[in-house]
């Protein structure tokens, strides 16, 4: 009898967790109120200047992200103002579990479990309101010799890890990477060739109907780069050079909002 009661209790807890996660995703995709995002600035090297830069990150450091979403939602008949409410945890040197090699499925699954544990622990100690999404800003000195590695955004778990540079001159490019990974958490997929970084036509192009097609002047945010020719591309300097394309808009719920009117 006790064993049965324990199983029922565990299943009930699992049901509450699954339903809660589903309801949160539905609410975020509805774009009816700001999505709460906690940002964890982490100094990922041993330079004092990196930690100082991390300590300077505040909620208004992400104003450009909200302006970007406000502009990009307008073609779909609504304006998300603001799309997100950011809160920033105290800067630290505690690094999350290291991201494994990209195509090692077993290692990624194990890493994902460790990341969920890590983000849960941060929630217990950050002293902030429990957020819808957790984003870790891993900051490196621009002249450092350590490999920065890749950034990731995980829809399951609703967290992201952003690798950025601890330099004022790189704040805007850091936000491009941040927004790309934030969109992954919201359900958007990559639209570039993983092995080369080339944006995939048409969904990885900001203006696929442009004639002549090249050079493009903007990057589709999930395409990651501005196509200059069939063999070259450049990285956007800021979110002002980026666009949310139609497929990305569909993946994050903008089309659902359009159809509701």
C-alpha cells in the first residue's frame, strides 16, 4: 500500500511538472505579457577586468533586445512592448557544466541533465523572482587565448548559454548572439549550415525575394550572417542589421498571433 502511494505521489509530481512546463510554453508563445528572463553574468576567465565587466551588466543592458522584438512583431499585426522583462543576478565566477562536442548525442543528454541541476541551484540562491527563461552570459577577455566554444539555447529546460566578449566594443554583437540563443529557447531553429556557417536559402536570408539576391544587407537572426555573395558572408554588427524571417516568426508564435485577429 505504501509503495503504491509513493508511486502515485511521484506520478502526480511528474504530471504537475509536465503540465506546468506545457502551460509556460503556451503562455510564452502567446506574446500577451512580458516573458521573465534571468541573466547570469559569469566571468569565464581569470582576468579581473572580465569580472568587472560582468558586474556592469544590468537589466537595461538588454533594451536593444526588446526594441528588436517590438520592431519585428509589427509585420504580424501586433507589438510586443516589452517582449521580455530582464532581471540580472549577481556576477560570479561559477561556470556551468562545459558544453560537450556538438554531435555527441549521449554527452549532450548527460550535459543537459547537469545543466538543469545547475540552473535549479541558481534559482535557489539568486534571490530573484523565478523566471520563465534563464540565460547564462559566459564572458571572456577579447585578447584571451582560451577557446570560447559554442553558444546554445535549449527549449527543453528553458535556458541558454551565451559566449561573449568582455569589451564595451562588443556589447552589440554579444546581444546578437544572446538573441539568437534566446530564440532557440522560444522554439526557433538554426537556418545555417552547421559545418560552414553559410545561411541556408531561403529561410536563412533576411530578404530572400530581393533582386538581385546579393548582396544582402541584413542577417536573418537564425541564419546568423549576412550573405554577401554565393561564397561569402559577414557577421552582423548589431540587432539593427538583423531580421526575424517568416519561418522563425512562425516557430515562435508570431503567426498564431496574426491568425487570432
